[in-house]
C-alpha cells in the first residue's frame, strides 16, 4: 500500500493547534461533500481530540458543513457501559455532536459493554467490523470505507487508537477491528481499528500537544517500526499529517521532517 510521506505543521500552542485543526477539518469535510455529496471522518478521543471538537463547536464556520451528510466513526473506544463518561463517544457528544444536526443513522458508535454482545469484546469488535464492511464501497480496501479523514491522538508511549507498543493488536494484519485486553492504561478492555483499517483512509491526521508527547513524536517520526512505536505505522493513502504544538515538536531532529509554518 502506498505510504504518504508525513507532513508536519507545528503551532505555537495547543489552543492554536486545536483551532487550526478545527478549521482544517471543516474545510476538508466541505470539500469532500462538494465533490461527492457526503464525507466520512473517524474521530479520536483524548484531550487533543476533544479539544478539536470543542473548537469546531465554537467556530462560526461549522455551519458550512452539511451535518446530515456526514458519517462519523471512531478509531477506538473504551469497552464500558454506553453511558459511561469514559467513552469517547459520550465525550464527543458533549463537546460537539449534540450541538449539530447529525443524521443518527450516520453516527457509528463502537459497541458498549452493556450492548447485545455483553462482555464479549471480541464479538463486539467483529460487530463493528461488519458495520464498516456494510458501509464500504465496491472499490474500497479491506471492506472498510475510504474515510476522508481519520484522526488519531498520539500517546506518550506512541500508541494510537488502542494499539499499544508490542501488544497483539498492533501485529494484526487481517482483521479491521480488534478487541483489546490488558491495555496498559485504564480501562484495560477496549475496541480498536487495526493499522490496516487506519491505512485505508484517504488522510490520516495525528494530533499531539504538550511536553509529555515530545519523546513519542520524535520516536515515531524516526521510523523505529510499528511494533515499537504504533504511531509510526499510521499513515494515509494520499496524506499523512502530523498536527503538533511547539512543545510536542521540540525533540524532532530538524533533518527528519522540517516543519511547515503554522
């Protein structure tokens, strides 16, 4: 699969990064809708993903999006009850989704632990894989939709979605969605897209802000391999974009990827 060379955009601080990423995502969605009538985005949780959603909610430009023609998916989810505040979907609704006129049928939340599969996280992961396959077009790869933008937060250990260094999920090459057990950060049980599913996206955007992410960003961009640094294995078909603040970018060797101006 073609690997898009990473592009870096470094912003002054995390607030400006969130605002700029929000503007960039609104523009990308509008462009996709103009070209094909619909758009699809994979959301991420965590502080940077939620900050981006809050910035969209606060932006006057949000009304440029036809929210009823937008499909929303998630890259990973905490396998807890549907109403649990730890769920990425619950946090996304609080930050943005409840404030815009989405089509409920186009909001594809990952299953919860109190859903039809109960505590069987592997069955729940398979159910989400089936939902992705139903939405995929005849030319889409791996029975996954060709997402317009797939958002990922980068963890301090270089994890993306719920794919952690050296964990079984990061080694998966066939499945598009996996159940994750024994995650090194709570809660330990999760559902995650796999790297092959992530790479089916047209564009992958990786978000990192703060000094605690600097080591992970530098390591991932140094090309150590996805088993050691899962973020290094996350890339899009046409574009891979790293959106950083200065603190997260401070340890990147200048000769690797000279940052573009913000």
